[in-house]
C-alpha cells in the first residue's frame, strides 16, 4: 500500500511537470491549428535565459523566471511576425517543415552561444531539499511544480472559457473570416495567443529544468514527449491535456517501477491503445 | 464533361512524355553523379537507399494523405530482414537479400498500416511516432538477432550475379542501387496512374465520396501501405547490402522525421518531387556538414525555412507549377 | 573494365603515398548534435597534441580532416570512412565515439590499407574485428571492474545494478557482476532502464525496496546522468546511506558543475581525471584548455584523442610516411609511454591500451568548483572484457 502511494505521488508530480511544459503546445496546436514542433525550442530558450540570469547576472529565482518568460516572448515576436504568420492555415506538413527548420536554427545558435554543456538554474533555498509526506519524502521543487501546474491549468481554463478574449479566440479558431467580419481582430488574437503559448513554454522550460535539464538538444530530445501528451489529451483542451499528463505520467511511472526494462513499451503501447479508443484524443472536440 | 475527358487525355499523353523525360533525367543524373563523384559513390548509394524510403513515404503521405512520422519502421524492417538472413542464415546473394528486404518491409507495412489508419490528423501522427519507438525498442531488446545497439554486423554479401564484388570503391553497390531505383520508379509510375492509384488519390481528396462510390478506403490504404513497405524494404536492403551493417538508427524517429522533411522539401504527391527532395537535402547536408562539422545544423534549418517561404509547394512542386503556368500562358 | 578502374584507383592511392608530403588523418566523431561536447574534446586533444609536438613528422606535414557523425549511425559511418579513404586519401582513420560506428568501419580497413585508431568507442570486441584496430581509450569492462573491489572493500555485500539498456550499459552490468561476485558480494537485482528515461523517482523507489546497501550505475553522460544523480540525492537515498558506485563516465568533468552538490562523495573508477597530478597532465591540460576555449568543457575523450595522435605520429615515423597499415600497426604493438593519464602501453596481442585505473571521489575545491579527486590507483589494468567474451 505504501508502495502504491509512493508511486502515485511520483506519477502525479511527473505528470504535472509534463503538463506545465506541454500546455503551451496545446494552445498553439489546438486553438491556433499550428503543428508547432519548435515548442521545445522556446522552452529551451526560456531555460537558457533563466540560467544566464541566475548564474551570470546573479538574479533570484523569481526574477529569473519572469525574465525568462518575457525574454522568450520578446524573442518570439519577430519570429511570429516573419515566419509563423506565413503558415497559419497552411497544410500540416508545411508547418512541420517550417517549425523543424526553426528548431534546427535555434539549436545551432544555442550550441554556438552557450556551448554544449548542461545548464542548471539554481533553486532558491526554500525549494531545495525535500519535504516529508509522512510515508516518504518528495523534492520540494516538485511540490512547487505541482502547485504551478494547477494554477496554470485553472487560469487558462478561466481565460479560454469565461473571458471575452476566450470567446473571441474560440470564434477566430472556429471560423476566422466570420469572426473578422464580426469585428474581431483575428491577427491580434492570434499574436496574443502565440505570445501566451510561448510564455507558457518558457515558464515550463524553467520549471521543468530539474527534470529535463537545459542543453542545446533539449528542443529535439523532448519534442516527441510534448507532442504525444498534447495529442493524447486532444489538442486545445485544457482538461484533456491535464488528464493525459496524469494518465501517461501514471502509466510511465508505474511501468518504470514494475518493469523498468520494458518501460518504453508500456508508455507507447498505452498511447496506441488510447488513440485507438479515442481517435480524437481524450477530450478532442468533434470538428 | 467531354472537355474534361479531352483535358485528361492531353494531360496523360503529356505525362507519359514527362515520364520518359524523367527516366532519362535520372539515368543522366546517375551518370553525372558517377562522373563527378567517382570517389564518393558510398554517399551516392546512400542517397539512393534513402530516396527509396522517401518514395515509399510519398506513396502513403503524398498520394494518400496519411500523416506519418514513423516511416523508418518499414525501411529498418527491410534492412534487418536482409541483414539477418545474411548474418544468421548465410544467405549472401544480393538479389535474395533484396527479396528478403521486400518481404520484411511489406510485413512491417501491413502492421503499421493496420494501426496507423485507425486515426486521422494529429493523433495519426502520434500513433506513427509510438509505432516507430516500439519497433526501435523491440530491435534493441532482440539483441541476439539484431545486435542491439551495437548494430548487426557480420553481414557478408556475395558478388552480384556471381561477377561483381561489393568492394571499398562501391561501384557495384552504386550500379545495383541505380538499377533498383529505376525498376522501382517505373513500377510506381504505372501504379500511381492505375485505377488503384487514382482511387488512393480520391481517398486523399474526399474519403466520403469514395465510400459512396462503393469502394473501401481502408482496404485500399492498407494495400498501399503494404506496397509502400515493399518499396522501403528495397531501400533498407540496399543499405544493408552496401554498408554490410544495420544499426538501430535505421528504425529511428530521426530517420522518419528526416525522410518526411525531404519529402515535403521536394514536394509530396509526385515521385520526382520525392527524388528531388532527397537529393537536394542529402547533398546539401553532406556539403555543409563537411564544410563546417560543428555548426552545420543552422544552415539546414535556414534551408528548410527558405523553402517554406519561397517554394511552399516544395522544390519540385513549385518548379513544376511554374513551368505549367508558363505553358498555359502560351496560346 | 572494372579491374582497370580499381587498379587505377589503387595506383593513385599507392602512388600518392609514395611521394606525398602531406599525410592526411581522417577523424570521424560527433561534432554536432547531442554529443557535440565529446567531439569537441576529440578536437581539443588532437589540437593539443599537434600544438605540443608540431604539425610535421619527418618531412611530412600532417593534415587532419574532420567528418561529423552526430549520433550512432553505422551506415553513415561507413560512407564517411569510404569517402575519407577513397576521395580524401587519408592514411589513417581515427576518432569514433560510438561502438557501432567503429564496428561498421572495420571490414574496409584491410582493403583500404588504413589503420584505425579508436579514440573512444568502448566495447571490448571491436579490436577483434580487424588486426588493423588500435585503441587508446578504455573499455567499459576495464573501468567497471575495479569499482567492484572498491564496493567490497567498503563493506558493501549487497548491490543493486541499474544501467541504461544499450551496449555499454549491458557491458558495465556484466563486468561489475562478474567482478563483484568474484569478491564474494551479491548483486541482488539488475535493472536495465530505457535510454530515454527522464524521471528516475520510480527507479529510486525500486532501489530502496531492494534492500541493497549500494547501487552500481551506468548511464550515458549528459541529461540522463544529471537526472539520475539528482534523483538519488532528492529521494533520500544518499541520506539513507545507500552508497553509489559507477565507472567515471558518470562524473565526467564537464558535467560536474551541473551535478553540483548532488554528486559530492560519489566514488567512480576511471582511467583519467582532468585533475590528475603529473607534469605531463599539467602541460596537456594547459594546451587542451586553450584548444577547447572554455576549460570547463574538458573531459575524458580529449585524452583518448591526445594519445591516439601519439600513436598515429609513431606509426608515421615507423613507416616513413608510406601507406602500410600492417607495418604501422606492428610498430606500435608494445609501445609504452607516459600519457597525461599516467603510464600506459599498447598490449601487443589485443592492441588495446593497458593503463592505470583510478578510484576518484567527487570533491569540492577551495574555489567552489568540483573535481574528481584521485584516491587510489589500480596499476596496469588490461581489458578483462576480451577474456570474458572468449
């Protein structure tokens, strides 16, 4: 029983970290319909900025996170204007080509600028060490990641479902020209959602750096994981993504505990099974 | 209605002409490659092997509209099938090894087809990713058969037709590869123009209408997947024969993603587009990675972005469109 | 026709060697991609050697040609080697970070009349694939065997082994198990985890539940190692007194700043530590740091590359610049010298390097940086892996 709880805690923590990093991708893919393979690259930029801010500029953790989020958004604005704007509504494969190209460039530049070594983001003392849950201990920063994940999920859900902006966004997604005719400035809506998605990527990159360390190949190494999580959840659905992260995190963690040799098999067989049963993802909307 | 038929026949006769032109172009490209790079035939042979993979991907992605990032599963299965019969059963005849590759690839095509076709769009992409990882992991586990992560070595190849040896200079492998590519290409030209090929294109455009016509899209797509597997298997076998080693990379996500990039680069939905994409991508990569082994990835990225911006239908697609446009302007 | 062409090629190759004044060395390694750091170290070692010993041997000028192979890809490896031999006419092939890539090249060596000097690839069996292979790095068996004695001497009787599920990992598991059982210890469980594991908490739980007093681990350097070591200290294994043993790949110097305090006190056995105290090493580290740019990136592949160049220079001397693979390889059999890592020699039979293996502990220096402090020496270790394979 204790083992069960222990695994459950690990699974929950892992799932929430996955959620924080991938939720931005769910926004670009589900709401903006862009297969954004460069999502990991933006998360990586966030990680690099935070690492630089904390290591070289000596800023605190909170300041480093803020700088990472806004810095990454600032970097992404010209990229959005010059490159992404050309592929809104283009065929999926064209989007794949463009975003892989962007990823390659960012990897090359990161490698050139920061070198191939691992970069860490020093944690504040409050998040270091581990907390005692009674039956086991868990790293404090994981608890922090869980809390952040829940806050992000709640805020996003509220923004998309309950605010005027959310209504306009959903309208633009469902029928861009009709929304434009009704006076919604779709370009701005898209730019803002893109910035939010990138900001979330950067935030996730910093927060998840303890689990997925920042290095130039970050962008490609974890791309598949992000893509899988978002699609299993059903792109564009916040509760779906949350459910998928927890489910896949649970399967992954349990598989790795019970039969580590076949950990990979468990994960991908589960993905195949879920998609075969829910071909549009766990919470996919019928289009 | 009649006008349309006339247009279709005109287009057909024009495309037969283009076929001959294309085959001529490939033969001359092969000859030019041989004359220009007589001492780098290993690279040219590798391009041919990958070209077969990209052609096979074109069959399901370009013609049928199936999104897949796991097509190397078919290529790798072919390579391992050819390698295993040589390394474990001592069957070293290159033709028999190629046949083994075809069978291996087709079998993998059947498995992948049945699973991947259960979803559409993004979930389909993810299914294919899950599959390629399962294949990869399986080959890693079955290390007594596949050599695991150390690669399957110990593949020996008899001389082709008992006369031409596969040696360091790689001439035999190159000409064998060119012959395989031409044979496959001619068969595929017939295939994509056949009623079956048309049916597949129809499925890509509008599956509902195909069902209404009484055909089953699923059966057709699975058939296409098996054919595609056979083509990829030829490529895999060629790779195993020419390099005499098969590594786990031939079943990797990276190779799948690269082949998709090459296809989109050249332009999907056309066999010559697939070829153009492969040749341009591989030569470009070879050139920049030799020129600057440390930072060439950025250049490849710039190339991909430039293609999307300036040739959105792919290199071949855009060029063909440009030519067609000029022709139509003429009276 | 074909014979004529081959004869012509052969003539060109032979001919070029006879009165060549430039001798080309082809280096294949991961210079971009996830393992770029290791490729950078190859280059640093090569540059350091050439800076210290000149770019000429006799009358011949040495030219080094680099080819990038970012990830294990035997087919591409063979194509690159063929291109280097046939087109660039290199007389020596070297580099090779991954085993499958080196394996793929061995069949062409005889026909190409080219020796292969391996600067890293660490699977024992490579040297048996061709008589023209010489290795100046280490094997996983070589570095993993002494740690078993260390574990036993530390009073640990039950160990759980955790390795990444790929060639070197399996090698390490077998090597440790064989040596540890010989010492009288017991490996209570042997776990193989997929290479792409990100979250190690469940594995740590497994280790705790196994009741072992120590854990033996082998994982590829980089993110995987970082995750594993962090999980080890975060999940309370370190505090619970479960000892950590590993070959030195895990605590390579370039990873230490990222590992930080989590790695403190971890004991590893390896053939080289950048901190090794000897005049040869001081000179080497100075030259290699200059070559690599940022000294923090210096790590073990650089010394393999440095000694690889030493062996190649000796080969060129012995053959007088002629292309003669057999003569070249024979000339270095039994060769012994003082490397930056300590006294080494090339075993005449296996053509693998015999060297000291050191027990090191991750320690914090006075200036706050971390380094591998050598605390014990196992002298003149050969490769136990070849004997085990037989």
